[in-house]
């Protein structure tokens, strides 16, 4: 028996230190990490600890989301009528992954993703709101929310200290409310920002581009009044205004820069520009990137439809992500067309949200039958 044990030990090779295993596993996508749980008990223990799961989430790249309806073939729909895919832009070649799938999409045609936060998606289907974690396939309803023209944003509440998440709800014409996820209490109304715009403007502005969460605050870039940034302090639950660079164009959006910095990007007349907030306290901005994009080449590939632009950042790399009617294009900060992705068998619709995968556990999925009870309807088409 002793000889057999020595032979098995020699065949297994050298044992990696836990620190190195940690660094390797933390960089795996969620699906690969889950498969590693079966390697040995030590790996499973390490990869399921709370500290590791938070580190794993921080290492995940932001993946833009694309919604698409399946094309019809010979009078019949494909297996999944509609789906949401994420695109890993950091990998070369870029990798598409299915996030949500509908085998009965005709019943969910009012589907809309409102918010993406910490690997969680907040969306509406019909008039019902849900939170789901695509990596763990958990979903739970939010019965205290209803539709009817509302815009909602999910965010962690930092002062709670127990993993609490809240929803900021903007409802036409003049209500701003806060709801604690998992609470049975009704949404609590708070006041509007000072010198705010008429409701007909702000309901569209808030819903068009998602906010960036930094320093415990949510930030929205608004074209009115005159390229201002609206800031919501999630602890004090109050609003304020922040100055914005004069981006001079439609479609400017906020970007989270590695290291906890705020950026604002825009693509106009074939040029991509990115300003960075050098000092958060004094609100000093500087233009960091001014890149000419290969528009003519992209037009020769995608001859039809409009282009939708977004700038993303991960590990110090700034990438311009462009979507046409059937292609995704990826350009670097030197203006090179790094990659094109054909969206086969889809009629895509650009989504402004990105998803960073997470396997962190959340208590609210254990309520309302949200934790692995049957197969949630939004994952039936996967």
C-alpha cells in the first residue's frame, strides 16, 4: 500500500501553492470555475469561499450584452425564439456566451433589461420585474415594482454591511422611490434633484444610458442641462450635479476606468474620444484618447443599417465596440479593426449594458422560490 501511495503521489506531479491556484482560478470564467470544483476538495473549498468569489468577480471583464430574436427558417422558429448574449471582448477571438434564452419569447415581448450590477440583471417582462444571476441561473421576482413607464436601477447599499441591494425607481411624472431587494415593504419615496428637468426629458435621459457606480454614488450623463452629470449618493440618498466636459454630440456615455476613475466617451464623425476625470473632488477632466476609426472598412463589411457605439475598459485596455445590423466590430486605441463578429441567425438589438460574471451568493434568491426551484423561464432557451 505504501508503494502504491508513493507511485500515485509521483504521478500527480508537484502540488501548486494555494496562492498560485487562487490567482489562476480567479481569472477563469464562471463556467470553467464551476467545473474546477470537481478537481479536488481543496480547490472546491478555496473556490467557494466568500473572499475568493469577490476576487473572482473583480477579475471578470465587462461583457457588452446583445439582444436578438432568432431568424425564421422554413416557416418555423429556431429552438430559442430570442436570447441575450454577452461578448467577451478581451479574448482573441472574442467569445459570445448565452446569458438568457426564451423558448416562448412571444409571451415576453415587453422584455427589457433595466440594470446590470455585480453580475446581476434587473429586467422587466410583461409588467413584472425580476432579478437574476445568469452565472448561477437564479432568478427572483420583485413584486413591489410594477411597469408603466418606470426606469429602475439596481445598486449595492454600502452602509448596510450585509450585502443588501436596493432599487432606485424613477416613475413618470414626478416620483423617485427606493426599494430594498427582498423586503416586503413598499417603495419609499424621496425627493427629486434640485433644478431638475421637466419629466418628459429626464425619464428618457435616465433610461437611455446606464449609470456608473463609483465612490458609493451613481452617475448619469445627461445632455440636458448642457452635458451635466447627475450624481446620486447611495448612502445619503441625495442628488447633486457634477460638471462634464463639453463632448459636443449625441450618444456620449460614462465609462468606468480601471482604478476607480470616471470617464466619458463619445464617437462622432468617425472619431472616438474619451475624457477622464483626473480629480474627482475638483472635477477636473482631460482628453486622454482621440482615435480615428476605420469607418470605411466597416461600411464595406456591413453595408446596411446604423452603427451603435460604446467604449469599454478592462485592465487598462480601452476598446471601441461597434454594432451594426449583423456584425460586432472591435477597434483598439490606435484605430485598428481588431476583430469582426458575425451575429449569425439573429436580428440583433444593441444594449447599453455590460455584464461582469459573479458567483457570489445572495440571500434574496432564497425567497419567493428563487433558488434553483425548477427551471426558471428565462433560462429555458439555453
